């Protein structure tokens, strides 16, 4: 159970800020180089495959693993699957497993309140207030505060030696996530150029895309979209984020039912992450899927006038 902490988040160290800055800027520079290269060596099916496959794999590591499995315990799975999801999520370069979970649990506990690590609703209204809030929720918060006391928010996870070790080896998983597309780019083409393109598109560009789609859940999905359920915050369902972020953009649904393994609660709300969880369940690799009852959904749904 998460303690009801009201203490302010401590400021990160200079080393933490430098690491965060590198994590934000290096993928951006990789994107610039990759796009510039389109006018030089072009863009082949190999770069596309590496980008899509690596984004999907590491993205599911975040959405299915970091978020729905480890943060909210929306389902249970066998240890090997949990390990693979934890490693894939770490390859997304969004922070170590324990850091990510601690920050997200605090966000849910204090959503859009002063203690929320990344609420966009702290600079008032108007164009400049909304813009400043969006920037804070999207990127700025990472330079202003860290996740606080890990022991307070992840005591349950810290008791698991495997999870502690995966989190501790975060730098190793970053290197592995960059090495895999580099290796396959070089293997398929038999050239150093192919390896370099694999590093750019399957590594840096993929990290850039994953970063900004995940951060958009913090920013865009608390500013723009539709509220289907009554919540004590400003969470929104956003169609574009819902599709591109593998189901995470149905954010109001998620805040209404945080422990649900399924975020897309209507047939047209595409939720790739839940489809993966369902597949694991069919294969006998996942069980105890947490889902809201039809009665709970009906009680919380906002009734709109016709």
C-alpha cells in the first residue's frame, strides 16, 4: 500500500540532471542525423522494420510491464515473462524500473495536485499558462524533482531480488537496447553503414519516439481529450495517443479504474497492450486479470445530455 506522503519532491543532483539531459538530447540528435541521412542514403525496409519492431517491443515493456504489471498489478504472470517485460521496459530509457514505478504511483496518488510530479495544471490558464504546464508535464518536471523515497512507493517490489537486480542494471539494458538493432542492421546488410543505420533508427530514433509518446500521456492526456468517467483530476482520453501509445492514451479510463488491465473499455478504443495481456492469458502465461465490472463502469460513466 502506498503511504499518503505530502512531502515535496527533492531536487535531483547535478549528475542526475546531466544524465536526464543526455537521455533527452541524444535521441533528438539521432533523429536529426537520421532525417538528414534520408537525403543521402535513403530509408529502406530494414530501417523501418528495426524502428517498428524495437518501438513495439520496448513500448510494450513499458505499457504492459512497467505500467500494468509492476505499477498497478493488473495481472500476474510467470517469472520469465516478467523478467523480459522488465528488461524491454528498461531499454526504453525512461528510468530504471523502480524509479519509473515510484514516480507513477505518486502521480496516481496526487493526480493534478501539488504533489503530482508532472501535472500540467500548475501555471494557471491562458495560452502561456497552458504552454508552461504542457512543457512541465512533458519534459520539465524531470529536471525539477525526482521520484522521492523509493522505499515509500515500491516496498512491495524491493522485496523481489529479481526486480531489484533488473532495476540496478538499468545502464546495461540501455546498452543492450542500442546494441540489438545495431547488430541486426550490420548482420542483414553485411556493412558498417547498415550497423550505423540500425543504431540510428532502431536505437536513437526509436527511443525518441517512445519518449515523446509516453511523455504525451503525462502532458497531452491531462489537457486535451474527452472525459468519459468521473475522476478527481483532469485525465483525458485522447484517440491519437490511444492508438500510437499502444492503448495508454485512454487515460481517463485508466484513472477511473487504475488497476484495470484493459484501458480501452469500448470496442473502438484500440488497446494493443491489453491484446498482448489477453494473448498471454490464452497461452496460460498470465492470470488474475483485473477488469472493472459493467456495473462499476456504468456508475462512474459521465451521463451526457442528449
